[in-house]
C-alpha cells in the first residue's frame, strides 16, 4: 500500500508541477511583455551607437511594438466583452424561458377555469348529450346570461342540417339507368373532347388514358407536377363531364385530423358542423352516379394526419366494411343513412389530390403513395380542333363493369410478370429497394385498364414502375447509387427491349444528374 501511495504522490506531483509550470510561464511571459523598464534600459545601452537612419528604424520598431501590445490588449478586452454578452444572452434566455413557463401555467389555469365555467353553464342550462332534460322548469326561467333555457330533444332536434336536406331532396329518388354503351377507349376521347370543346382545356390522349386507368386501380389519385399545368383543372373537368361538380376542398396548413374532412359535433349548440365532403359522400350513397372530391394542394398539411382513417378504410377489400364513425352514438332524428352514428363510405366516390413539391409543402410519405396512383402533369396539352361533346350521364355501375371486364380481358402476360420479377430482384440486389403485394395488386389493375383505354402493355408497365417503384429511389443517397444507374438502364433495355422503358430510364437519368 505504501508503494502505491508513493507512486500516486509522484504521479500527482508530476501532473500539478506541469500545470504550475504552464501558469508560471504564462505569467512570466506577460510580465516580460509589459516590462517597460527593461525596454528603456535596452534603448539606453544602444543610443550612443545609433546613427540617424538607425534612430528612424528604432522609432518604427517601438511603434510596431506599441501597436502589437495595443492589439493584444484590444483582443483581451474583446474576448471579455464577448463573454459578458454571451453570458448576458444566456441569462436573458433563461429568464425568458422562465417567463414563458409561467405564462403557460397561467394559460393552463385560465383554460381550466374556462372549462369549469362552461361546464357549470352547460349543467345550468340542462344541456346533456343524447339526453333530454326531464326536470320541469318554471315558465320564463332564464339561464346565466338571461336567455331562455331550451331543451334538446334527440327525437326531434336536427343536428345534421345539410344531410337532412339531402334526405329531403332524394326522398322520392329512383336510380336511373342511363343506358351507357361506350368502351373505355371511347370514354378517353369523349372526355378529352369535352374538356377541349366545353372548357377550353387541352390534354393529350395519353394523359386522359393514364387518368382513367388510375381511377380504375385505386380510389385515391394524386396529380403532381409544376404549378399551372392543369392538375386541379383536370379533376374539375372530370366532375363537369359527369354532370356532378367535384367537391373542391382546399387543404389548409392547420388540418390535423379527420374532423377537417367530416366535421365535428358541437357539444354546446348540439349541432354537427358538416363539411361539403361529408355532404358529397352522403349524397353519393343515394345514387349510382360518379362523385369526385378534390383535395387541392393536399400536401400543404401532412396527408397521413387528416386522411389516415380514409386510407385505412379504402384499403379494405370488402366494401361493406367501408364504414366511418361520424358521431359516437345515433339520435332517432339523424339522417336516414347514418346508422348509429356511422356512415358507409360509398364506392362511387373518388378522391383526387393535387400536390406541388416546394418548400411550402410536406413530403408525401410512402404510406400515402403506396395506396394512391400518382400521375405527373408537367406539360401543357397541345391545342387541337375538338369534336363538340356535351356532359355525359354515366352510371358508376357501368364504369365499374368496364373496369372489371378490362382486368379480366387484358391480364398481364406471364412473360411481362417474369420480367418484372427479375427487375425486382435486380433492384433489391443493387439498390436495396423492394415493393410489396399492394403495389403488385395495383399494377395488375392499372395495366389491363390502360390497355383497354388504348395503350400498350409495356407502356403501362413503364409508367407504373417509374411512378410507384422507382420513386422510392428518392429516399436513397443518390451519390451512393450513381454508379449503379447506368447498369440499371442497360438491364431495362436488355430485359424489356431497347428504349421500351422510356419513363423509367428518363427518371433514373434525371436522378443521376442530381447526384
């Protein structure tokens, strides 16, 4: 033990002696710098030997030394002042944080007091959800603010005013059969010519073909691209073409949950604040017509927040399970199709979102893209001489039948499926990217419908892979996969045919330029 203590003492002595030497050297150096007496003694020793020129150089040397000493002093002062300002800022920030904390506590207290006051007022007025006040009150009794108390009777009170109006409007409605007899390829030209002749909107046949194919494979279609290319106009024209104006919902940055889509129940007024989207969905449940909801600039807020429930519902294979809870319980006076506060989402309604990718918007996540079909609109359509086509009455059941027949009549060939499987293996091996069964299921709907609309199978596969699968490359560090892109282009040309996969090749080469 004594040996260790001696060792420990020697170690510490060596360590602290080094520190003392550093401090002693620093202090000694400062002392020598500011030892003005020594400077004077040195000057006296040499003054008798200086000539005129050397006296000039002496003066310059003394001036430089004074400047250097002055700069050292200024540096020390600057560092001290900077430290004082930094410390002052830290103190002010701590003080501000304490003040904010106190204000938050006060706000929380005030909110609690407000809720208690409102609860007392509600209790005093006798307003209780789903329950009428059975207590007799004297005639002319007034509430806290001098207003007459009013009973809310669930048997007679109408809390869904807009939906009630829809019930009245469709009270004697019978679903008509419009006798449609067009094909999907004919529908492409009908819609294209209608948009041009009636609305002055010009789209290429390829764009309309992609749009109708997207509607056939999923209920959520995303139109994306630069501003001013007609994304919203395309969805708007579709509603006009079907004689049912699209319900345009301008997404706001404050959208956080499903209440932005359906509305919410006001506990104090006992009324439901209905949205136009809810009204459109409810009205669609009465008809066999096609309805459209446009989510304009849908990524100005996070799509997976306000549209999450709809994404899950529309993914269910059994449409009888497409049910959303609007209110927690039903009233006898509720709308006819609102059963126990729940509404069935009708299959004859599509949701078309438009997005702009810029600094003011959020990135759309894989969860949304995997369930939707994105379509890029980056060019303006060429003006052409259209045939005058009026708006059409189209049964949803007929259009859906065309989609189902197209899927059965134009299944993807075994050869094409084999090529896609080989491409999947290549992408997994070289880029560590894979796609799931949901995307494959969408592809097996999109491509046959695209063919029925007048397109070629390989073109449909090319567009689908570029927008649904290769889009995932954006999540990677492009600089790391840059050298793999040329090999992937060669693979696509060899596997699918030279320049057959134009969309895919153009997409990956554009990514390569960004690396």
